[in-house]
C-alpha cells in the first residue's frame, strides 16, 4: 500500500454531522498538517497548546491555507464547507493544566470522535517536571495518558451512539526500538552522557505510548486505538542538539544527510496520523491496536511493545501515579 491519500477520507458539514477532534501540539509540524486536513474535511478541531498566541496564529494560517487549496483544487471545488477551529489551553509539562484543559473541552462538547495525542519533545537534556517526572516522559506519554482518561466519557458517548467508532491515536516513533526488552515505567533514567541517554529517554516515552494504547483499547472495547510512526522529519524538534557547539554541527550534518535520503516533509509525516484518523476502512474488529509507519503504510512495532507483562505493569503504574496525585478519581 502506498502513502495514504487524505482525499479518500469522508467530508462532513459540521452543521449536519458534527465530528469533533481534539489534538495536542498542532501549531507546527505534523500536527499543523493533521489539523489542516481535518479542518478541510469539515471536522470541528480543538487544538490544545501551551501558548495561545502560537495556536491562534496557526489557526489563522490553517484558514488561509485552506482557502488556497480549495480555490486551486478541482477535487475540493465541490466541497467548500470546512470545519471549525478552537483553542484549548494545556501545558503538558503540568498535569493540572491537562485536567483543566479537558474540563474546558468537556464544557463545550459532549462527544469526542477522535483524540490525537500528537505533541512531543525530542532528545532534550534531563529535566524533572513540577510533577516529578522526566520531562520527555511526561510530555510525550504521561500527560497524554491522563488526557485520554479525562475525555473517556466523551469518547464513549460516540461509541454508545453506534454510528461510528471513536478513535484514540498516539503519534509515536521508530525510536521506541531503543527498548528491546521493555523497561521500568518509574525509572527516570538520569544517566549521562546526555548525547546518548536523552535519546534513550525519548525512546522510552515512545514505547510507553504504543504499550498504553493497547491496554486502553482493551479496557474500553468501543474505542479504536492506534499508534503511528510519522517518518524521519527534519523539524525544530531537533533544535537542541543542532545548537550544541561542535556536536551540533556534526548532528545537523548527519541528520541533513539522512533527511535527504530517507526523510519526508511534515505534511507527508502527517499522513500516518491522517490514515489512523480518517481511513473509513479501519474498524475495531479488524484494526484495533495497529501501528502505521511513514505515509500511513502498514508496519509492525517492536516485539517488546506487545509484551503483556510490560503493558500491564505500565498501565497499572500509570493509573496508580495519576490517582496518587489526585488527577484520577
């Protein structure tokens, strides 16, 4: 199967069939293009982000880009009804704001058709959040796990209608292969050198995403759970290591070379997420817990990501941590 074609996804009129999406970190990169295509298909898109000005700017850019694409595309010419764009304030480095953001969303919408856990940071130096976790682990995984729990009722409301199957998507990474034999979920991995272990911590967070969605989908059988690897994309996520003296030059040169050979654009990187969100052929019965790679192509995650022992330990640890801090009750 080739790259997913977003035009094969269904188009909606939000005044007739309101399809609601909540996506984190969509003011740039693959999240931006994910939100753009969903908006073009008539989805009501809520973008959760830390900095309101950046998200509002991205929303204006999406509206302008949508106008251009509709005007220049014969395929889009008969489908000029677009969706809606809304901002939700949420800082994934602070679990309390995840709860507040979820409550803000719930006050506006009673149903959620698609949750896209997209936001992430990559290979940054070790830093402990105010909640006591490695910053990569919290931003990439734990905050998204909490968000998934907090909007579960709205996802179930869609499932109970019986018209469509709600979807929860984690934007993971091939970097999950850093952990061939699993890991202890509570291990902060403070080891140095950072040039090595910052990437290992990143891989740990991405493994957790794949493992979590499998148990989450099992516990909530009316929800389609999926994870994706967007591909090799040279974005500002690499900014830290690109700016380190001496090492940064080598790092930037290496990734530039890799990007030229095997890299994809941010829009192409969004195709894996878009297939998971919009492919009308995906069902819980046949596709639950599938993993898609670059362009939305079929792929398999590492064997350890399917290890029931590690999955169950992670899920139990996650719930206990969030309950002990008062975020789940």
